[in-house]
C-alpha cells in the first residue's frame, strides 16, 4: 500500500530542551527545526516513507525530537515518541562495546583467534586463523548469512562447512554472520545471553527505558509496522507499492535491538562524549578509540572500526552507522567536533536518505553562527547530470537496438514509438520505467573513460565506440544455469543468474551484480564488483536442460516459474 500524501498525515510531537542558550541561538535553532521539518515532509513524500521518528542531540542533552507519518498506514495509526523501531545493524556497536568492556576487564583480546573463546568455531581456510579483530572490522572473508535458517546460533556453527574467500584482514566485506558470531563469543565469555549483556552493560546504565536487546512476539505491539516493496524481485522505485513486511523474532548480536529515537539519542550522546554516559563511563577513552579506529577502509575515505564507521569531511570527523531489518531502516550520524548528532528511524526499507545529513548541516550552521543552509536541491529521478555520456545507439549481436538521446540532464530511450525518460540509479546505471525493463537496471560499461556498451540482465548491447570481440566461447553446460531462483525467507530471498559475454553473473533482486568465477570443485566463487569473491555457488538437479537448484554459500534456492 502507498502512504497518503504527507500534507495530510504529518503528525508532530516536539520536545525542546530547556537549556539556557542565548536568545539568538534559541531563535536560530527554531528556524533550523522549521527548515528541517520542511525537508522531512518533502523527502518522505518523494521517497514514499510511511513513518519516521527523528531525534537531534548535542553532548549535553536532547535538542529536538519529532515524529512523522504513520506507524500503521492501514489503521491510520500515527508514529508517537513511544513507537519503537528495529534499529538493525546499529546494534553491532552495542555488541562491540560490550566486548570492549571485557577487554578492559582483561577477559578478551580481539587480536586472538576466535577459537580461543569459541572452541566450537571452525571454517575451511587456506590462510591464517581468523581473529575477533578480523570479524569486527568485516575483514574475515566470511560468506553471507544463511537467512533460511531461523537459528542464528546454527548459522554461526554452520560456517564450518564453508570456505573463507580471502586472507583475513586484506579486504573489507560487510558480514552480518560475523557479528552473530561475536554475540555468541560474548555469551561464551560471560555465561550470559547476548541480550542480557547489552541490557546490563548499556541499556540500563544509560537509562534507555524504551529499548530492548531482543524482539519477540511480545514486542510486536510496541513497534511500528514494517513495510517492504510488493515487487521483491527487482530494483525498487519510490512509486512502487508497499506491503506489510514479514514479521520475525530475532535475538542475535548483529541486529536485535528495538528502540525509540529519543532513547537512541541517549546512546548517541554517550558516543559524542567518547564513552561517557549520564552515570559515568561506559567504556574508556582507549576503548572508544578502538570502537572508532581505522580498522578497514569501507569505501573511499570512510573507515570501519568495531561496529562504527568514521569519516572526515570539511575538516570535521563524523561517526556513522546505518541499519536495516525486514521492513525497517535507520541512520545514526554524529559530528565529533561540534558534538552534535542525529538518529532517524523509519518503517521503510529505503532508509531516511538525506535527512540526517541535512540535520547535521543545520546544527553546524547554528553552532558556527552562519546562515542556515538552504533546503537541499530536489533530485528528480530523471535528472542524469552526465546524460551525454550515454547517448548513442547500442545493439545486441542479434540486432536488437537501444537508441538513447541526451536532452540537457535527461536521458531518453526511444522505445515503442515514444520516448522514455530514464531514472538515475547509481554509477553508470539507470532504471527504465517500462514493464519490459522492470527486472534489472540498465548498466553501462566504459573503455578508457568512454561508454562503449550497455547491459540489461543477460542482454549485451555493443555501442558505436565498442571495438572488442562480439562472440564469446564458454562451457556449454553454463546455458543450463541461467534463470530465476527463490527461497522462502524474508531477507535475500531471490536472485537471477544470467549468461552475458561468455560469463555468468548472479544478479540480486535490488540489482547488484556478482561475477561468477569457476572454482576447482565444479562450482563458482561470486562477488560484487570491487569486492573479492567470497560467496560459493553450486547449481545442480538438471531437468530438460535447466538446473533446478542453486546453493549460495550453503543456502538452497530453487528455480521458479517467473522470468
């Protein structure tokens, strides 16, 4: 279901601090909040976000908290300050902080192999033993999660049947299963559940009374209803309908916390104060440095420590982490120099987008007595700033053609007797709002900086500047692998395998492409572009020349009837 226009469903509950700021600062803050509200309304409408809870804080206390939209669109139930959300992977930093407290107690050393603390842990590897540091910085080379398994403990143990994809510490590759393993390590060392550790070590000392370290059926009534795209097998667009997301219980160390924005602001204040909470230190300054260390380069100029990212921009250091669960997403952002931060929780898979970043810019302008930044420029999906790069005629070896034309910052596809305005989608990729192109993004390939080819799923279109080969040899049996595969689970529940330019590619529902490289056992290694291959793929059970099952890192997916 689509949310109603935000002008009719904006629900406001505001909390302003009573701190004795100078009157001019008070006035600037009010103006900043008004500008932020206008941006929130616009972004929620444009992105189709059902509901959101937002909180701004500085090191001393809550600055502003506000709720917007619906916790349940069908019942017209508004988000309130007490509405809880699943915070997803922001939970990883709670697990890390609990472990850092054990470092301070002399009970845990992250540089030691995992097996020192988890004797039952094992994984096939041709490299040095994996350490907790490798896992906490996402550099262990672990495969993806087994989301078909309801037991995260079995997931942690089941990696014994898998192989590491690369030498520990060499590459960053985000891993939820890694933090599930760390949660069980926390349990092994302390003799208490991961949830009890987080509750006793963080939630209770910080006074986070509207938060829980695990969510069960008893939690459901306090949560906003989570929403997911109806079309779960293709890239999502803001205009696509939403449905209620599947419900599940969860209790593992990578993403089991539910909270409110105001409670999460308490947690964020502790981080802005380098580990100091309202009743004293949660972790030492040394431990905080480990939490926010440059452990691995997550992306250009962004570093991952132990459950927290750091980056430097405009001379300021920022901490950040995003979270995503089935039907929920979140963002935590903090400016460590100005000592301000923002937390945004939404019952929507696409995240709060640019809202937290703009909130920080407003607070920084107030702090530095500068004019407030204007509302960020609207980003219509059809704006493609480098549209001219992609203009031209592209053709498959069979003669099927795509003709693209640039008109300013618009890229138009001549198709079906008309012109279709294409929509921006990541680097060198667009979405085509036409049913014939609904399943994949249209991607472009470059040579020496020039666009020379286009890809749509398994279709390859050579451009006018393309000068390479046009026919490609490959093993005949690869033809049997191409198709759409599904499993009955709520997370990564379907993908497609395509054969293109003599290579196999695994394409996720949201459009990410993983190159498949043959291994020595009759299967494949697969990995996203720019990442080392770490997922293992094996297809089997051939009927009428088509494989019926593909096993992705231990999880079975089965050929479905849809293309």
